[in-house]
């Protein structure tokens, strides 16, 4: 943003107005004696930019509007604001270079418009009473504007301080860093938590379905099924295409019986594993019960001891309180362990019973097939051929069902993995909201730069009695060794405030190239600072103006800056009762 010109218009025919005051490309000094109207002229600049400047009554009575022209993004903007002495009312007209006009009667609406126009990203943030609010121009401008009355009393002097960590939040927005207390982030965190909880439930549901499907399946490998299916289907195809002898039929029965024996072996292996698990579970339960019994005995002993008042006569005695709490926690934990183990043992017993039933069914099937095989020796080939084909088809059908079950398990496993991936992604998103925004690398880098610039500007304005061991609390509030800014007095505090805002401006224009690229100083207490030190300060600012195309506007009564062709000096030229004035009627 570049400040082009300022003009103050009359409020009525006999009111007061100013000339068209053009800003310097680098430095603009408003120079004149006390009472010549420097302050209302300077205040009118930030007034047009959205700061709630408070003027003396004669300004409200005699002046109509302040008109500020600025350029940004290679476009001109004319801001016209009425001097209204009602505290809250805003009357602002904004006209662009194409004569498009917008009117604002609300400070928030104007602030949001200007933030968007200046490409400053803002967030909904939290007030000191934990309510949602928006940033205002009036909360951001005190970084770039120090008023005459309070601006030098602290590092940051807004008209109202109602936002939690207000200085930090405003600087974070200017520097395009995540805000500390974002309402938007809190809302997003709640949504992320809801999504995480939803996916957690889905993971559990899918896991339960998968376990049920696995428990109901006795076949572990789909490849084994495919191999057996291939053999049986080949056998069936051979039977259909050729005439078989009696010995071929008998051999076919033997292959079917062998296939069933293989299935029984798988069942018996599973039965053996479950029985081993149950045996181990029983041992663990017995050991835990023994531990519980020991804890119960210790607890009984404790009760005997605490029944004797001579051990501790105090009514509030807590001699055994820690022990008692430990016993209670251990007992509860061990009892919960037993419940889990018993639950698992019951599940295993149910599974074991089902497996034994299936084993018995398979054994009955083998016996039935062996009977069929014996009949094949004496019966005619044709009837036995039909029976064998029927048996083969039955076995193929069983294997197809088993294969379908395994495919179902495979699909459930895929769904489970996919859901877990989504759940872990959701967890990462949720955890990202819990990260400490004070430790983000960009903020750390910026604080290192700010410390470097701040020390440089302390030297420029010749502060010799401040500790250079500068640290930052609440992001951007400096401490000087063990001292805070509030502990500094007189000229030292004023110099420190001037150095701090110069360091902030340098940081902002060098790191982020912000549209807020000016510093406005209303009478920087020059009577308390040696002119040589002020000259050193403004000379260093002049160098920064050349390097980064920024503007400095300041008013003084005694110190007179010697500028060049890129600077402007505004002086009062209209005769008043006692001296020349900036405003005339």
C-alpha cells in the first residue's frame, strides 16, 4: 500500500479544511509548533484506514470529511470518512479508479473489505471471554501507528484489547502464520474428531465381522482349495468322457476319502491349537487367582492394623491410604483380566464344540463313502459310476462354498485395511490441531529475525542501558534479561518502543512483503530523546525506505528531519490567532 494524499474538507461554510497534502515516497514529516493542528492531520490518516481516532470537539464541529488516497496492486483507491462524534457510527465511502463506489456504516464490514482488498488472510478468533470474533483494522493498525497519548507507553496500544493474545494474533495474520486461538480451527478440530470417532466405530465393526468370518472358517488357504478343486474337476471330467472299470471306480472313491481325511486333519490341528490355548488360559487364571488371594490376605492384614488406634491417633490418618489405593487398583485390574480370559475361554469352548461336531460329520461321510466303495466291488459299474459322480459333485460343491467363505474373508480384510488407512489419516488430521503453534518452524525463524532486527534498532536509537539478552514471551513480547517493557521508564521505554516498531516493520516488509508497509509516529516525545539519536533513527528508516519501498510519516515540534527529493515536509502556512495552522476556514 502506498499513501498518495490526504485532504480534510469543511463541515459547513465557515468550517475548516486543509490543502491537498501529498505524501513523500519515503518520509513525510509533519513539522510545526504545538497547537498548529499536527495531531488531527496525522490522526486523519489512520482514521481513514479504519482506526477509531478520537478528535477534539472543534474538529467534529468544523470538519466534514477526511479524504485519503492510496494505491495498491497498481490501483487507486479513495477513502472518504466523515468526522462523526458518536463513538460507534462509521460513515465511509470507498471509490476505486473506475468510479465504483461502496459505502460502509459498520467498522467490521469495512475491516473485512480492506483485509480482502489488501490480500491479508484473516481468521475467526477467540475473545478474552471465549467468544468468536473477527479481527478489525483497529486491532491491527497499532502495529504500524503510535498515537501521541498512549502509543509510547507500551509495545502495543490498541483502542480496545478484547482478543485473546491480541498482539500475537494480529502479527500472526500480518506474517501469514497460523493464529493461536482460531475459532475456525476449533470447529475443524471438532469435525475431525467426529470423523475419527465414526471411523473408529467402522474399524471395530469391520474387525468384528472379520473375526466372526475367520472363526467360522476351517480352511486357511485358498490355494489348497484350488488345488483340490482342480483335481476333483479333472477326475469328474475324466469320468464323464471315458468308460471306467470297476478298479477305476474304487480308486475314485479312495481319492474322495483321502480328500475328506485331509479336511479332518485340518480340523484336528485347529482343535489341538484351541485345547493348548485353553490349557494355557486355565493356568494363567489359576496364577491370577493366587495373586488375588495374596492381595486379599494383605488387605485383611491392613484392616487389622488400622483397627488399632494406637498406631495413629489422628482422625485424618492416611498411613495406609497409598497402600489401600494400590491394593484396590491391583485387585480391580486382576479381576478384569480374569473376566477377559474367561470370556476368551468360553469363546474357545464354543469353537471347539463346533469343530468336533464338524469332525464327526466328516467321519460319518467317510464311513458312508467307504460303504459305497465296498458296494462298488459287487455292484454293476453303471450304478456305481453314477454314485461316484454324485459324490464328486457334492465334494466340489462343498469346496466351492469354502472358497466363497475365504473370498468373503479376503474382501473383509481389504475393507478393514482400507478403513484403517482412512482412520489413521483422520487421526493425523485430528492430531495436527493439537500441535503447539508456538513451535512451528516458521515462527521460530521469524522470532530469530525479529531479535536480530530489534537489537540493531536499539543500537540505532542509542539505548545503552538495556540487556541485549532478548527473549520473547507470548510469541512477540520481548523481555530484556529479567526485565519487561513495563519495567522500563522515561526515555528508555520510549526508545525501546520506537526500536521495536521499526524492527517489526523491517521484519514484515522483508519476510512477507505486506501491504501494510508504513510506520506512522505521532510526536515521538522528541523532547526526551536527543536530536542526534532521533536523526540516527530516521536516517536508518530512510535507508529501509529506499530498500523496501516503505513510507514513514511522523510529526514533531522540535526535531527537524533533513530529507531529499523523495521526502515531503508538511508545515502550517495559514495564519491563526497565535501561529500558523494546518487547517483554515
